[in-house]
């Protein structure tokens, strides 16, 4: 018996004792490292094999292989014993510990709704446009057929700058800018920020967001307008929502309508949100006034079209049942994390 | 504007229930905003006679009655009232009756009261809303026919608040609304008979109009020997039903007629008018008037007044003067019915901050023709209610009746624009029931003459609206959504922004929204801007919201601080939005900015060591790198910078394709002063124009090697000032063959000297590299590092 075989036999005894004594997985792992690991006994012995006398080589080799296999078996046995031992689960993971979160952010509810509006209208063939927030009187009022002494022009209602320009009060000037720069047909929506001189409260802010729609072509009728708004309602709030158009007045559309959804809260039965009417006002709309066409050089005898404007905050507040507009601009993370 | 159902019923038969009426009004553009019932007995309450009364077997104060409600129906009703005696005729709420109370709706159901079935409820006056009397049941005339609805015996009134759009001043009167109601219900609208005794007594000089541009018609009429006193109950009730306070008979008549016909009227006490005459003229500069509500105003020639021979007695169309009004001593009255220029009244009312029911109507425009009728109607009612006699003919000074608009209307155009198949006949019928004059009806069109009370009708489109409105918008069919695709998605202005936001949230940031207007401190917290760069509002709501935000920083700081003060210490926030600048050298007037903020714990949900990990500079840098990677932005770099927004030595400028795109870093100590957090706060601000204009082209496929890689590590002590970027740049320039990647895997400082360790990976695309080849390349690079970069190899 040579020195190598002796070492192997000694190692087998030691390992057997260690394996029998092992009470935890790391003790078993230590056996593997000590004997079979890269710097363990067996890899070291394999380097010594070259020095074995040729006549002993066969026997030593067999002892080496057997020894290695036996240690491997001891490790597996010990591991199996530990795994099946009563209380073995104590070594397992406490699965109730918190997961390491893969944090994704969230869009602001106003943006979610604006993006969704854009997406719904894109699918109906609209292109999304935009315009400046600091606007001139021409685009915001004059070209939209707003009478010279209309109250909306009043500095009580509209923010002015020293140079006579204003903060746009509606997204409608984008209609004018689009028609000025494009020959008909045009089919756009324009989401954006608008400004009214309102003191912030639960339902008013000094700025809010609208999405404007405009479609000009030959033969566009109110039936087209109603159908687009119908489809928007269904896409936004599902097939149960009903819509209605009510006559109204806007300087830049004739006929003008307001557009109501059946109340999303009560389904139209009447509740405080809809002031017991069963309806919630969502938008103003109408057929583009011939005077507007004249202001942008379109021939109203050839072209007809519709325009509409929706309040995005209002939709977001309805969708998420947010009771106060100011929460939207307060940016508490506990609010922002909810949407 | 309030209307009363009873008042309205004077002019038009309303043969439908309230709900239908309100719905029809709303759907015709007269939006009903609120409905308030006074003494309206709910449907389902009928008259009934108590046949028998027995004590309740199980209650001391309740009785069990049988009640005949006509038609052979006898109900058993348990009643707690003391006076439910047999033989009495009382109101009975039958099963299904709904009472509307301030606490909510209350429905009568079949029920058991202490074990005895009750099939309805007998009511007190209070329960029916007829009075406050709740002593016992309401006892009706025993001769009353049984089974008839009680609301027919006691018709209550209903105040309906309507929203009148500015194009329809004709709806600012009962008569005007009645005209549309008649059209909606198909019943006839009729004015009361208006007759006054003939009087042709001339009154020369009674009315002078010196400003015919502002006063196009002035009708003055004298009524003498009136006796001032309270007006009759029907006028008082009418005024109260729409929320007006009765004053005296003459004043009440002027108010009543204004609400009835829409024409504002004014009654002057003739005795108080110097020389007994009125002049409609522009005020003299500095002239003063004290109005009815006690305000003294200083006037200018742009204001129209009604003056006597000496001084202004009324601010025309807006409010009467304090001294010229009708009082108990008044005997002779000068009744004014006039047409003033609407824009002038609006300007005056707004400038002086006075408005009245009168100015409200003048601003929107009154009916030229109605001035005459209203004057007559008021005279009639004054004579009826205050006695006296006409003192003069009607003195009518005017600039001539305005021409009525004649508007051709093409039936096909009506149908094309509305999108319904409304017939020619129906179109003409709608016009006629709206009291419009229709002529020249042919198979293809007609000519409509718009009466002077419909100044909103000017063009064919306006007539089309009338057809749409009356025929009913609910008749417009819903059709398939069709339409041309007008333009390319590449023109879509919103999509790049939307895409960008989606990428930012994928990195874990939460989106904020702030107001566009800020205060001075917020605006100047971004040290890139000075006072002269700021765009200020001329008419802000307050100084807190007076400046257009020059950047998104100021409000973001506010939000971070607010969150911190609420103990939300871990924040990953961003905003995209417009920022404004007056200095074109610095920025365009309006630009899109992106602002990111980062502070707190990386894993607030974790524990032990991991809980301690805080966001630092390289998290923000990494966020930006990830963002650029997601956007396929290739040529970006970060250059150390000194910037007032950031802590010295902890800030970098962001360059994209060689252009300045923004900066980021740890917030300067001055900006975070007093914040209740120990975590550093990092902010990045980027100019979206640069970000979005950069090349986001598709990255083309790059083939990769399938042969194994070999790595070698090099560690060295770096000379002072050597940066990671310097090392990378040096290795890049040295161009060792087959070098695939360079990875920094350790860096530490010891004894003031910085040690860096890099792993270099070599790989060839066509074959496996031998150890000897790799060693040769690696050794060559090591030598170069030692000799040229002057590092001390370890």
C-alpha cells in the first residue's frame, strides 16, 4: 500500500465521520470543498499520481476513483439525510420575506387619460398636433369668431402679457394653426395645457388640459361627429356608457352642442356626482362655423367639418374617482403611486 | 335665469309632467340646471275617505283604518295621527308614491306596522309640502270626489333654473321661453291681451336723445295720479316664485314686465325730474351719480346716462339713481322703455362693477319691437294696480327700425350638415313654429326672415342649428366612423413625448404635474435665470402664480420638500412640460423640458445591509444612460461642470451629439436648506428639443463571435487626476487587436493613492485565440499603460 492509498483511506474515514456529523448544508458543502473542490484533496492527489511506481499505478488509480466516488456518495447521502430530516424546512428560505422590488414608475393620471385619448383618436385616423401655450389674440379669439366684447376675452377670465398676447384659454387655436398650414382635408386632435383665470379649488385650476378634435372634409355631417364621440365614449368607458348631444352655443361652431356621458358612477340613475341628472357633461362640440372657415381661407361651400374639445382632468377625475382637482397638482407620491 | 312653471303657464299650455318639460328644455338647448319645487304634491297621492277606525291591537296611539280611494278600492292603513276619524276625506299616498325630501327619496311600500298590514299612508299638510302644519292629517272638503290626484287640487309651483347661452337673450323672459316651449310641446303660445286707453296728449320735449349711437330707441310715457302701495298678490307671488323681492306696485310692474317680456323698464318719479323731462346723453367728464344701491360713481363721456335738465338720474340700462326712483310719495311716473347699445352697456357694467337684471338683458341685446309692447303692457298693469291715468302719448324717439335679416335656406344643405333625412315640410314647420317668417318655399329651399328678437339668426348655418335643435339631436343617427387618414404618424407631435414618458416610467420614475405659473422665489431657484429672463403675467391671480416657470426645477423642489415634510423620503419623480424664457440668447420663448429627481433608499422594502443602500450620483447617471440607451441615443457624454443648481464637484453637463442637452447632479446645499432628510437629492434637467432631435435611428445588427473569450486582469495605482474615462480613452486609442471589452471591477483608495483594476476580454470573430496570442496583446497593453499613462502596475 502506497502513501496515496493511505491518504485516500484516511480521508474516507475522516469524511465518513464528518458526513455523519454534518447537521447543516454548509457542513456538507465544506466536505465537498475539502475533498473534491478545486483545491481539495483529490485534485491534489491526482497531481501526485505521476510519481506512483508503474506496478502500483493500476491499484492506486482504482483506489483513487473509488475513493472519489465514495466521498461523492457520502456527500449526497448526507445532503439527502438533511433534506429529509424532521425540521429540515428550517433551513429553507423564509418566503414571506419581502421581495426585492423591480420598481416601475407610473404616469400621472392626467397623462394616462391624455395618452389614451390620443390613442383612441389615432385609431380613428386622427393625427396628433400641438400649438404654443403663449398664444396671440388672433388664434385664440379672432379667428375663432369670438365677438370683440365676448366676456372670455376679459382680463378677468384670461391671462394677458404686457405685449398683448395671452395664455391660450383653449386648445382650439391649434385648429386655426393647423388649417392655416394645411390644405383640407384635415383630421387632427390636439392635447394640451390651457389656462383660465380661475382661483384653484376642487373643480378649477388656473391651468388644466384639453384635447381638441377637428375633422374637415367634403360632406362631413353631425352624424359623423356624433359617431366619433360615441366611439370615443365606448373606447374610454366601455360599451354600457350612453351619450347624448345637447344644443349649446360656441362662437366657433354652428350648430353647437354639448356632449354628455351617462353618469359613470350611477349608470344614469342619478347621484351627487351627476347632480341627479344621470348625465355628465364631457365636451363641447359642433360643426365648424363658416366664419372660421373664412378666417383661414377654406371655402365653406366646399368643406364642412366638426370640432370638439374634451377636458382631460374631468375624465381622469371620473375614471379614478378623484374628488378634488388640486390633488392632481399636489404630487404626493402616495397619490402618484396609485395610478 | 329662473323661470316659474306657473308663470310660464300663463302663456303656454304645459301638458306634460315636470320631468318631461325639463328634459325637453335641456334637449332644446335651454339647459335646466336646477329644479326647486314649492308645494308640489307627489304623484300617487289621491283623495280618500276613511270608512272605519279601530284601535291598533298592539299600540296605544296607532289606529287601523279602512280607506276608500274610489273606483271600488278600499285600503287598510295603519295611522298614527290623532284625527283619522271615520268619514274624513284625506290625502292618501298609495303604494309606490315617492316623496322627495332633503334627506333623500322615500317610497311608500306595503308594510306591517306592529304586525298589522298597512297599504299606504295618510298625509299631513307638511308631509305634502303644502305648509308646515303637522298637527294631524290634512282634512279635505268632504264633498271631494274620491280617488283624484291631490296635486290637481293643490297645484304647487316649480322654480326652474335655466342656463341661457349668450346667443339667446330672447330666453331671458317667460314669453321667450314660452315661445320655444310651444314649439317643443306643439301647443300654442299666447301673449295676454294688452290694451290701454287711448291717449294722444302730446308731451313735447319729454324725451331727448342726444346720443343716438348708444340709445337707438327711447319710449317715454307719462302716467299720472298713481297711488303707490303694495302690488296685488298675483304679481307678488310671481316675482317671489323666481326669487325677486316685491317692493311697490309700480316697481313690481316694471320688474314683472321685464321678466315677462324681456324688456327692461324704468319708472322715474316725474316730480323729481328737473323740468319734468329726460335726456339720454353721454355723461360729462367727472359728472357724478349715486345709484340705488348707494354707490357714488364718477362718470366719463363713454358712459350713457338718463339725465333730467340738470344732472344724471340713471346710469342708462344699468341702474337707476338714488333720488329719481318711485317712492310712496310719487304720484306721476315717467315710464322708460328703451333700447341701448349692448356693447356699451356691457363695457359700463364691467368697468363700474355694477350689474342688474336690466344690464344683464341689455348686454345681450333686447328686441327693438318689444320696447313698444312692453311699455304698453307696463302702462296697462300700472293703471290696473296703482290706478291713475295716462298723462301723455307714448313719446318714441328712435333711429328707425333695424332691417330684419333675410336668409335663404337650402333643404339639401340642412340635411347634409345634420346628417338626417328631415323632410322639407318639417324644416318649414320648425321655422314657422319658432315664429320665424318663411317665404318662397320651393322644392329645394325657402327664405326665412328672422324677427328682431332673434338677432342670433344671420346665416344658413344658424337656421340649420334651429332644425337640428328642434327636430332633436337624438334623431341624428350613429353611423360607422369613417374618414380619411390625413397625414402620417411621423407628423404626430405627441408621439415622441409619449414614447419618452413611457421610457422614463420604465426606469422607475413617477410623473408629476405642476402649474405653469410660479412665484419669484420658485422661478429664480434655477440659477440659470435672472429677473430679466422671466416672463410675467400682466394680470396674475396672485403673486404666487405670477411668473411663467422658466424651468421645471422650482416646482419640483417644492414637491420634493412637501413630500419630505410628509415623511415620503424616497422619491423618484419626473415631469415633462413647457418652460418659458424671455431671453432668446438663453432659450426659445417656449420649450419642452424634462426634469428628473432622485433621493432616498434604493430598496426601502428590504432589510439589513440592503436597506442601507441610498441613491447616489451614479444612480442618476445610470438612469440617464439607461434612458439614452432606450432611446437609441448614441453620442452622449457627461462633462464635469460648475453649476449653481448643484453641489460643487457633484455635477455634470449632459452633451448629446456635441450639443448641450442639460445637466444633473446633487442639489446645491442652498436649495435643500432646512429639508428634513439626510439623503442627498439628485436632479437632472434636460432640454427635450435636443433630446428628441438627436439621432434615434435603428441600430443595425452587429454580428457577434461564437468563439470563446479570454480575459486578463490588470491592476494599477493611478497617478493623481487620472479618471476612468482617461483609462478607457487610452485603451481605445491603443487599439489592441481582438479586445472586446474593458470592465472596471475594482477601485479603492489606500494611503491617498487610487488603485484601479480592469478586466480586459479578448475574442476573435473567426477563431479561438491561443493563450500566447492573448498574452502578447495583453502584455503590450500593460507596458503601454505603464510607460505612457504612467500607472504603477500592481
